C-alpha cells in the first residue's frame, strides 16, 4: 500500500524501547482529550420483513416464504439497481402486483392461483425451489442438481439484457468441484420456452416461458447467495480478480431482474443510479498514510480544484512514531488539511495507526480517547494497544477537532483490511459511508447497504462504496491508464460508480495518471466526494416509488425520507410533460426525468398517449 523507507526500519528498536517504557511521544496540543461520548453497538436483531412491507401494487412484489432465509442481500441489490420493491409474506398480497419474485421456495399451495395469475398477464420469477407440478408452467423438464462452475448467457439472454463485454456474458460460479455453486440444470424445455443462460454442461440455467398473456422466469441457482457472498466480501468462488478489473457478476443478475420488471409492468418507474442522469459517478479518493503524502496532497488538491472536481482525502491521524512511519499528524499536517478542506475537498478517516492487522484487532470497549489511546505497530504482524473502536473513534475525533464544521462521515481502513465487526463499529462511532472493499471483490460496481458482521441478516445504516481502480502494488501507475479508461467505459454503460484510489506519495506517475485519466470525463461523468455521493445515494436508497395509471396520465408518488437533488427517474419513453407538487421535475430525454424535491411525499403527473 505504501513505500517503505530504511529510516523507518532503523527506528524500530528505539520505538520499541519507548513503547515498553510507556514514553511514546504524544502531542496533547493536537486536541483536548476526547471523544467524551462512548460508542455502543446496536442490539443484534435480524431485520424483519415488515421493514419493507410498505408500497403499492406498481412495485415488484418479493414473496419471502421463509423469513429466516438470506433475503436481505436481494433487497439491497434491487434497491441499488433502482427497482422499487414491496416484501410480502402471503401469496394473495403478492398476486395483486404485476411482477412477483418468489424466494426461497414456491409451495404446492400456490398451484391453484399462480397459473391464472400468469395467464392473465402477470410475470412470475422463481429464484429458489419449486414443486415438480410447476414444471409445465415454468417450461422445464429433466432437472439435475450438480455443482456448477460456469454460466454463459445464450443469445436470447445477451440481447435481452444488452450484454456487451465478455465478462458480462460469461460468469464464474466456482473454482472447483468443492468450491462451486450448487445449481439445477434442465435438459428439456417445453415448446415455446427459451433459455437465457446455460451451465458448462449445456443444461439450461435460466429459462423464460410465455404462458397466456404473461411470462415466467426460473433460475436454477441461488441468486441471493451470489449477491450475499459479493456484498459480504466472501466471493472467493466467483471473482476472477481482486481489484482493478471488471467483475459485473452481481450487476448482471440485478440488471436482468430490472429488465424483467420494466418490461412486464406498464407502471414501472425505476430510480437512476447517477446524479444528474450522467452515465458514470466518479469519485477521486486519496489515502494520505505516509509522511510525504501530506505535503504532496496540496498539489493534487490544487489540480482537482482547477477542474472543479471535489475529492476525498482519507487522512491517517498518525501521532505515534512506529514501524510504519514517523508521527506526521502534527500542526503542519493540520494546516495542510485545513487548506485542502477550504478548497471544497472532503477530509475523511483512514484510521490512527494504519496497522496491517486491522482485521484481527479486538473490538475495544468504545471508550478509547485521545491522548491515552496509543496504538503501536511493531511490524507487519504485530500491533499493540490498538482496537477497532480506537482506530475509528480517535481518528474521527482528531479530524473533527481540526475541522469543527466538517463532520467526518466516511472511513477507509488501511490495507483495505476488514474486520467482520467493522459495519456495526462504524455505525456505533457515527460514520455513515465506508470504502473498504474492491468492486471486483464484491461483484458489483454499485454502492450498497451493509449488514452486521456481513452476515446478511441485520441491515445497518452504513453504505459501502467499493474501490474500482487503485495504485496498490504497481510500479509506474501511468501504465494502467488504458485499462483504467476501458474499465470506466464498461461501467458507464449501465450507470455504475467508479471509485479511484491514489496514494499521493509522489508528484510523478501518480499525478500524471490522475491528470490524464480524469480530464476526458470532466463534463461527461458526475464527480463528487465520497461523503457527498454517499448522502445522495442514501437519500435515493431510502426513497419509495409508487405509480398509478389513468387512460390519460401517470401519477408517480415519491416518498422521500430525506431531501434529494438531481435524482433521475427512468419512466416509459412515451410519458411526457412532468408536473411536480413540490420541487422541480424536468425531462432529460425520452424515458428520463430529473427530480429535485424536499423531504416528504411528492407527486409527479405525466401525460400518457
């Protein structure tokens, strides 16, 4: 993550001696003792289905037949792609909707009502198990359960979703027989049924069937499991790269579900994923975790200001000299960061000691305070006096003492090290946004909501913004320019987010890379800080969308727990002339309306042909 210097290594014996003697230097002038308030975890309680029970029939119905199943990552994924959902527990409520997704099983009791629903014009999506009597409705026969390692989209699926890149068309489901996804494959399809995707043995993995006026879609594998493993960072079966590559596995399945919803529902309105309706959200971020990086950061900040690009500087508040580096969080560093903040950039937390073993630190007691908290990195394998709470609490407190009018809401761990308790610790310490994983590792190029212990059972008000491209483990960073630009183009095809991580530890290749990479996207992409984009994304993520139709008009009701600006709504292209009850609504192009509105319930009326 950073360069090592001989001078740092030579100081280790002296620093160790000082640590043992309790004489580590601590500059009490940095801030008064604090923080005073304790950090406390929320009770460990699973999120109930009732949290997502609100909504009307225009939304996609998620019929959750087992509340103890891992349904929450599916909800978070659908919200990320912008599909409005209502979680229901009974079949009668589900069948009031035009589109119904069933997970994790379709019971035999539904056999008497579901066929009429489909033949009358409804769309049924089955992601889990189903009784054999449903096979004619779903158009499949001859199913066999086996370990699956690959999934390839067939021409019908490629055209239906609009898959362009080979990484989208050919997905990995496992590395070996032992580490692969169990999936049901069908060798025979009913007349008129068509396969959208197949496994490596040629059996069908996703099947679409027209039935009367409606359609059915059946997946032979557990999509929520794939989303869960990605969102939790447990993707070792699926990801083809750790970082700096295009890994859209989760996004492809979410795009498919969104396509099914919008095609099947004449009242479908979805939420756009980038402010102002731009094709790409670009977040330039810097990890300031080296003494020279503090001074060099000003040059990067000046360049970004010259282009009108706000960036995020993740600052390590290092006030103890140890194996890692000198104690560079001092009056000079504070002055530099105050200057950078005055340019309009964000200063966020990058921990106190930047230990390589952050993932294995104890949680702590939530009472850690400066200056009594003094973590010490002895070497890459040993750190003493540190805790997760301490790294979060004290770094946040010191930055906010330096910038009292700039609350610290974003965090990035050193080395992207991830304790399982990090999401709930972030919440307890007052953070809201984190960039702690790589996009290739989490199988998505969208932000998403995190869960306690990354188990997929209790959601937390913490949003992950995965790193897309970084300078980790690379020589001349400019050599990555073609790959970085190509990656941005791929993500821009479907409105993803691009989080760029650059360590400002030299003014040579790192600065040249940023200058060359960023300029072509100015005006084309939306640029913002992680905190700024996080605030927008959180408001969007919590928004509810319900639609009612009359012969001449469509009425969109937005439920906004938070105010939001520049929110794109994706509407049927024939809807025109938006009129809003509060705020502003303007047509960007056919099929897109840009909305800015206050907190509350807002209605938008549009003409229908």
